[in-house]
């Protein structure tokens, strides 16, 4: 299977010649550039599927080229070629967007193996993106730029990101709703980076972290003597965000008195500093986020209805991680690579049992919890791959799940997953036998297994062959 066009960027003539030989032998098409500057036009016009980039200590140009690739050719997979022992350069390249790194001097077999891995990567994984890495979206995808940093193989997330990209092109106020830890701020940052305001500032403010007086001052600024301790004039977040985007996290926690001033800005695009009477005008787009039901708060008279409608022009619902279980293995693998690099460990991945535990966990803390679990597992792992014994959630899942499922409020999706997975375990993993017991079709079980990222074992393949 071919990966398509490959761009080799290397100042070392011998390295470039070696790579050309490996690429040609594998049957791929290659372009070459001797320096990052020369590679920019090729990135924009040739749109290579893979870029292999020589990375030397302190090579700012190479790192900038990775950034350029993410912006202009987001479907390009970047493979950095770092000198042996240069861990800092490897980490920097991964954080900028390189999918993997090879150390020089190169082993031809390693290069060929990486290219084969890229070619054979499932479409869902290529499309998934990464929090700090590249994504290879298919041509014609509606998501661009910073949206490529978000792991989103599940159809629900793909639809959300498409909607978010459309919102980014407009001037409309956006309200992002979702549970804690689902990545609302990441989506807000992507909206800013994909908007016409991308060259302006992206200013964040957690509205729940400040008292009423401090929040008003933080948002709108204050004049000297406005209150005790105000020894001078201070610009607020609105002025700091001029010609950019202001992200208001936990907007539901804004007191009613401050809501009035926020509403006035959204309606008239003007405000006064605390203690001042001079109207100020700034050009700011507001993106807000909350994990609470603002409509219910309106009915309880704890949130202004007119402000709710001003914020809720474009509404984005971020699904919890348990609603997109097929993304769990992708996220887990990404975090494993990231923390393995940071902790200078060589890990192959997760064992099959560990992957099943990760997919089965309900993740009440969402992506943030998953990140924490994987980091802890990487630190504690003593083998070549992360097993169930390294996962702090494994024992918790076994001990608490039956009790948790008896508590009112569990979703039908959770009940379905629990029933199917436990039935599969009881019949040795046979979808046909599990389907007969549960009274559903074998295809339904197969579909759910794919959705949850569970791969059938060899025994299942034989079972399916007999059933067909």
C-alpha cells in the first residue's frame, strides 16, 4: 500500500540520498528540499502525504516548518529525523505536530516500517487528529488548522468539529456546552485560530475563579481609586482582547450584577471601567463555555434570559468521552506517546486487556481523567507495554461497576455496553452466542465492538467464519 507523495527536507546530502533510496525501493514518489524555506512552496502546492524532516539541535527553521505544515497542509504526516540522544529536540518536534521521530543515523528498515505504518493506518486513526500532534484528515474535510489537533474519529465529534469550523468563519458569539474535562477550551482556541481574528489575541478568563468585585474589574478594568487597592488604572480582559477573542469559561458563574454589563457590551459593543464614566469601544468576539444548563438557570432566575440568547447564537454541544468510546484508544495512544517521551521510556503501547479496560471505563472526568490515568500508567509501567496492572482504574472498574449500574440515572448506552461486554466474556468472546442470549443480531454486536474499539480475537474470527 502506498502513502502517496513524500517530501524529504534534509540539508545533509548523504541523508537525503539514503532516504531517496529507501523511498524508491518501497515504491513511493518523493520530492526533495535542501532547507525548510525551500520546502514551503512544495508543502502548499504539492500537498505531500508525508514530510520527512531533518531536525538538528536548535533548528528553529525546522520546527517552524512543522507549524507551517499544520496550517497549510494539515493532511501531511510529519516524521522528524533527529540526532541520536537529542531528546529535547524530539519532544519539541512532537509538541509542534510531528507524528513520530526517528534517530540518526537511520536504519533503512526503520524508515520502511514507519512508512508502512502510515500507509496501513486505518482511516479513522488518520482522521483522528491529536491534542499536540498532526492529523491526516481526508481531502475535502471541513475541519482545518487547529481543529486538526483534536482527537475526533467518532461521527458525533466529527459533526461537532464541522459545525465549529463553520462558526469560526463567522462573527457570531459561540456558546460551548459540555461536561468538565471534555475539551471546551481546546475547541474555543481552535475557533479563534480558524477565524479572521487569528492574528489577534486569544484571552481566557475563568469566571468561577473570582469574586464579584474582582470579576467585574478583571473583565472591564478599573480606574484609579475605584475600590480599595486600586492604585492605578488597569485594562480589563475586554481591552486586552481587542481585535481578538475573549473566552469566558464557566460563564454560568457570572453574578447577575455583572451579567448586566456583559449584556450591554454584547448589544452595544461598549462598556465603562469600574469607577469610570467614559464609554469604551473595543472589537472583541466572545466565546463562552459552561457545564451547566443555562436554560434551567434562566427559569430559576439565576441567569438573565436576554444574556442567554445573546450568548447562545451558535451552540456547540461537546459529548462526554463515554458517548464516543471509539475515541478512547486513540486518545490513550496519543497520551502514551507523549508521556513516554517526557519520561524517557520506550513503550510499545497497551496490552489487549488494558485497551478493553480503558474502553469499558465510564470516564466521569472525561479526557482530563484519561490523560491523568495514562500518565500515571506510563510512570509506573516497568515492561515494554502498559498492562492492566499499570492502570489505576482496573481494580476500581471491577469493584464498582456492578454497584454503579444499580444506581438510578445510568444511561441506556451504559447498560447496553455492560450487558454486551459481560455476555461476551461469559461465552468466550463469541458474538454469535452472545447475540443468541441477548436476543439481538450478531451484526449489532459486531457494530458495537467496532464502535467501542474492541478487536475480535482469533477465536472470534473462526466463530464468524462458521456462522457465515
